[in-house]
C-alpha cells in the first residue's frame, strides 16, 4: 500500500510515527511522513519520504507567551493560544497536506492531525486509520488524560463524561481553523465536532494505541476494534556512537540521574538550572543535564554535572540511575523501557496523566507539577528514586515486560489485515 502518516506536534509526538513508518516500509509498503519542517532532517536520516507541512514547532513553543503559559500549567489558556496559532497555519497545512496525500491508499493520523486528516480522507476518499499515543477513546476506567488528575476516584460516569467533554473542548478550540481550511482549500462544507472522530472513512477500521498494555491495559469497555499494540520505539542507527565526553563521564563514577524537559520551554532557564543543581548537591548525585528546548544551561557547571546534547534515550536511559523529565508520552515510554525509576515534572496536557501513572505503578515518586517544583521537593524525589529498593525492582520488572513487547510488529500486522479488507 501507499501510506501517508500525518503527525503534527512536538518531537515526542512525531518520533513514534517515524518508527511505525520504518516498520511499514520494511514489510513492503510505500510510506510518506507528512509533518512539520522541524523534523525533515530526522525523517530523512531514517530514509523515509518526507513531506513538509509548513510551520516550526520549536518557534511556537519558545515564544514568550507560550513559555509563560507552560510554566503556569494553564491548560485552557495553552489550548486557546495553540488554537490561535493553528488558525493562522491551517490554510497552509491544508494546501501542503492535500498534495502529500494524493494517490495514497491509506491515511494514518495522530492526535494532533485527526481533524485535518479526516478532512483529507473526505476530500480524497481515502480510508482513515486513527492512531494515538495516549488514551483518547472514552472509557469508564479512568478520566480524560487531558484534564487535571484528581487524587480521588470519582467513578465511571464522571470518567466517561470527562472524555466526551475533552473532545468537545478540543473541537471548539480548533473548529474555526479547520473549517476555514475545509472551505477555503478543500472545498468542503463545515463539519460538526463529532465528525472527525467518527469519520465515514474510518468505519470498519480499528483504532490503534501506541503504548504498552503493561502500562495501560485496554479498558474492558473498549471494543474489539481498539488495539493497544505496545510502544513504537525509534532506536538509534547501528552505527551511532556516543560522544567521548559522555562515555568518559559515565565511566568516571556511579550512574548519574538524567534531567531534561524535552520540548517544554522555560522563561527562566538559569533559575531552573540553579534549582536543579541545588537539589543535586543536597542528594550528592551526579547528573546529565539535557538543555533541549527548555534552554537549561549554566556557564560553569560542577564537575558532577555534564551538559549533553540530544542523545538516543534507548542507549542512554539504561545507563542512568533515574530519569527526571516532563512526562511526555515518548520520554515516559523510554524511561519505563529502560527499567529505571522516573521522576515526572509535568507541565500540561497528558503529562500529569503519565506522571500519575508512573506513581500508581510504583516505578517513580509522585509527580511534581512544574509550577510547584522546589529544591526540597526535587531532592526528596531524587533520594527516593535512587535508594528505594522496591521501587527500583518494580521499575526493572516493568522494563523487562516492555522490552519483550513488539508494538511496531503488532501495528504492522493489523495494518496488513486492513490492506486485505480494503483491497
């Protein structure tokens, strides 16, 4: 089949789809990765066909307004700003994506591309496979991953309603942008909020979830057409080698902790760095500090801390004592697979959900919301993660389970069956 994968968002939103694309390509499919310009080098480095959707994610996340909202963790305000930015970009996305999807036999969408992907499927009359990296199908088992995580179980009815409310809020925020693109570029009439989730072009097709059933088992009220395949990991190329300075640091002492907040920008990176350094000093821990988009930096670091550039998590995380991160789905998955405890400092979106899941599984301390982070709280979490024997054993055991799974193979097999059904 000729397959277009439309993946929009941060690197953690896109990277698993590169892995899925590689799995599909290895089994003979022609795969086109349709994503933003930030990821061209990454996609091309894995020999996949890259098609650009104009727009730079890093620039959007590093704007002053977005940095302020991320630090406050105001989900509704963040969604409002993202909706405004999407409105400005929607026409360009529609123009770029329409060209990229022509001649395809199947469209695969992510959470960030479901609305525009459903419009392409309608315009071009192409089957649409919905896939997600976090639970999005309504269920009574747990509340929406995009709402604040409550310490008490409020019951199945509340949980079910929370999912439907989240979907409605997402559509209300982005409806002006996507209906503008539908009308101006695609020549389609406006659509209702439920239409993208129940597209005629998705009927008869399953929904795939790229996370581990060992982390989130499929709820009992999900149908047989919903599959939790396992994670879609993108491992480093066989010829990848770590920088000598990193190897020297790892060999010079006990395993360090890793600290990085991925694509989450910070208004005051030096203040955040100082907080982290003080917490490390209190716990007498060595550390690897990843600057990333958060801009963590300090002109003179202590000898016990090494600043690193982007390094494959699959190689690095098994070599550290604990992983301190923002709770993005991809970083959470990599930390769990490595079998070491995670300390989650969530900013917004689904990050609090993943942080709570880490805590509930007993493979990391309770999450610390970014706006509540202090030296003492971080130091306490680090101390617990590196000294709690039971927690470390649980993390190692879960890591082995995830390592035994093959989410990409499972997803590819399901897509093979889709090919048989539509051919």
